[in-house]
């Protein structure tokens, strides 16, 4: 189905910038950037998929069945997102909160043009109907002039709930925990702006530059824009191996090196942060055991500190071997939504989340990624992300944290502001 051609490049950092800038001419764009993290993150430094040949766009009703049929029928590379509200397809749940974005619950496309960057090589995989454009496109990319934009404007971002309302909702969440309804739940709040015109491409570049996370993504599908600086992997399938890397536990960075190391050490040793992480690891292990070969689910890393530009995080790595005859989409359906964004027990936590939160999560705390022709896949968790509907000019980003019996409402609020810092910074310096 595809013609592959590989070229050598001398300056892969420059070619990355040129490639992304060149992509702006297309209606559909999926850009995934690992920002030079190690091989655990992904097989490529960056992937660009543009210009849809086929696509699937649907609400949550039978969404995973439709995706399974689409993935198996195309038997090709497909890129897109799973919104958090596909929970309503997996379980008997509803989403009734405010939705200013109006994104479809699921959207994937099969690109005509697919380009990979790895080390000093750039690989073009084009559908045969457009493979005569490879050489011209490579020349255009190499010669593409990157224009810098320096216009500034003011963007007023509002909180969907006040600090006082947030603190009260956390107290209600703690009541559920103390009654034994749940052990842990991820509570999120939305920040939004209405009637705004932004350049989502430039905002992505700014957010990625100050965050450089391992699972960055820029998605433009029609009027739906995702700008993601995610540090978290939801689930990857390579051959028979599944890998999930939930994040729970966050601490600020410090400019002083000694202080920064102390903060990271305190995070690693914090019993509250450890318990948050371990509870979610148990949930992930349980989810994967439903589709894994018996005895294959293992915790390779538990509560390891990873350091990013904005924050320190506690990350665990859970692996499993997928059982024979389990379709790729079934691995996603069985484990969706990811435990790090729900809580435990999962269904009870999702019901309480829906009751206490004010905004429909949509793509936030969903997943963005791709399937390969062989049925492998890799998806991030959509956190540290800005969502924008260019048609109704509504912009939104959400932040949250895990609430446990040991949670302090004031500290949870401070953690939300810490996670929102990078998004606020790029939106107030347009």
C-alpha cells in the first residue's frame, strides 16, 4: 500500500522544525514528538501524518467496535484520539457536564503522507497514489523557511470553578473516601477562554519548547486542535508486549540544583505520593491481567522519579504479554480510561468524578496516538494539554490530581496550579 523512501539528513533538529512548519498546509495533521528521550519512549524521534485518505469520526456509542472495524479494514497506519468519554461505551455511564469544545468522542484518520525522523534519517511512507511527490516534498521540506512570529496579545483565561468551590468539592470527595466508596479518585478542573482566535501551531511550538516532554503531540483535524505536552504513556503494544507507564506523584522544580535534588528525593520518599502511585499500579495490573497471558503481568519500575522541565514525577512501568487472539483495539477497550485519570475502584470513581466535576473532559484525560499496519500501537495520556475549537473559538485546558485519604485540599489546589503553569505561560505570552 505504501512506497517507502529513506534519506540521510545532517541536522535532524533543523529538519524537524522545517517538517513541522511545512505540514501547516494540510487539513489533517498529526505530529508526535518524543523530544529525544530514550528508546523506551518510542521507536522514532518524531512522526508526521498528514492529508487524510480515509477517516472515522463518531460519538461514544459502539465506538470501540467501530474503531476495531476501521483499524482491521484499513490495515494501515492510522492516527487520532480516544476521548475520556468513551467510558460511556465501556461501562453504563453518562457525560452530562458542560462541553464548550464539542469534539467528537473518537477521531482517527489514515494519512496519505507519512514521515518519520530517527537520528540522521528521514523516511517517507506515502500511499502509492501520491508516491510520485516524495522527492519534491523532501526538497520542499529541506528548503522550507521557518518564519518566526512575535505578535503579542492578551488572552483572558477563566476558571470554571472558584478556589472555594474546588476546596469544597475535594472535601466531598474525601467524604466518599472515608465512607469507603472509593480509595482514590482523580479530580479535575477546567480553565477556559471564549471567543478567542489563536494560532494553535505557534502555541504548540511554545508549549513544547518550555516543556520538552516525551509524548508531545499536535493534532489538527478540521476545526479540532490538540496541543499536548504530555509526559505520560497510556499504553503501547509492540508485538506481544504491552507497556503502561502511569504517573502519580508531582513536585515542583527548583532553580537551585541542590534544592531541586532535595525536592526530587522528598517526592521519592513521600508516603502519600507513593500510595497514590501504588494504588493506580494495582489498577493497571488488574486491567492488563484481563487480556494478558497468565502470569505475564509485571511491574518493571515502581515509583521511579523522572524529571521534566516543569516538574518531577513519580512514574511506574507495568508490562504484560497480550494473550493470543486478543485484537489490538480490545487491549485499549479493556483498560480504558486509564487508571491514572480515574481512580479505584474504577467505575465508582468515574461516577463520583462525573457528579463532582463541572466540565465534560472530552479529549482531556483521553489518549492520542497511532496504530501500525501490524496492529501495534502507542498512546499517550492527554494531560498538560490545550484544546481549541477554531469554529466556535473556544479554548480549554484542564488540570487535576489524585485525591486520597491523606490529601490536603489546599495542597491539591497548589498542585493543580503547578500543573497549569506551562499552559498559562504560553497563553499569556502570545
